């Protein structure tokens, strides 16, 4: 099913999974989704051998590890290469949590613009307030992209496929963002637990990135209730 369809970057898959296929509305707060996408950018860079995280002391527990360039070469993706440049030109090696928070600025819009330019999303206008106002909505040109990503996660949760690095990382981000209910499986709690268990088998830096996203999203929720 998936062999003939190119694999999108993690952030793009997360963006698509984070929105309703029919309405284009986000399932969760846009800032929380942006934090997840920032984590996805870092994860893709780690898997491509471009970045590393230090593991000194107990920094991993609070997301205070620092980001380093492992190999200073572009990957040919505008957002990913911007992330590389941000680490390269930082005055000092940025902390994981600090970088995630900083990189979320405009990431939602940049990701959406890239998907639109690539023909994966199209823009349409919808009227609201009795037709007095128009709102631009971005919908998938073809739902196959979200369907395939969703299917890979469903197969993992059901134990039907061994986890590859990309999908295992996606599983962890979907779990911490609370998006498992939108995989349309019966027991959301069990699916979330299974996805978390799969993600826990990943490389330690990927687990640390996912944990930092989880903590940052938690801080966001706490701030919203103050």
C-alpha cells in the first residue's frame, strides 16, 4: 500500500494527521501542534545524521541537553536546512527545550505553505457569519498522504508491522500530542499506550526529543489554565 507513495518529512505527516481531512481544522491547539512539528524537524535531522544531543549529567530529564551539529551539510529541505543554520549560527549550543520553543514561531505557517506549494494542500474559501465573512481553509488535495501515515500507525498499534525509525518516531509524537483518537481505532487509551511503548524502543536522542515535546506541551496546557 505504501511502497508507491513517497514518504513525507515527519513534520508534514504530523501536520496532516493533526487536521480534520474534511474541514481542514486542527484537532489540537496550533501551538501544541507546532511544538510537535519542531520536534519532528529535529528527529528527521538526527535520523539523517545532521545533529546530536549531549547527554551530560541529568539534562535529558528536563530537555536541557544542548544541540550540536554532527555533520554540517544541508539536506535539501528548506525548513530542515533553516534548522541546521539556526544551530550553526547560534552564539552557543542551544538547549533542546529552548530551541523547540523558539523554532515553533511561524513553523505552522511555513509547513502549511510548503505543503501548499507542493500541491499536497489546496486553498479554498468558506463563508461564515451568515455569509458576511470569508475564511481561507487549506484542505488535502488527495487524502492519501494522511491515510497512508494513519495506516502505518494503525498497523504498528495492531502489531502487524515492525516499527521503522520514521514511523516509530511519528508514533511517539502522535501519542504525546493526544492525536491517537484520530487514528479511528476503538480503544484510544490502549492505542496511545502501544504507540508510546513502540516509541520507547527508539534511539535515546529521539526519545529525548519526544519527551521534551511532551513537557513543553504540558507547560502550554498549564499556562492556559492559569
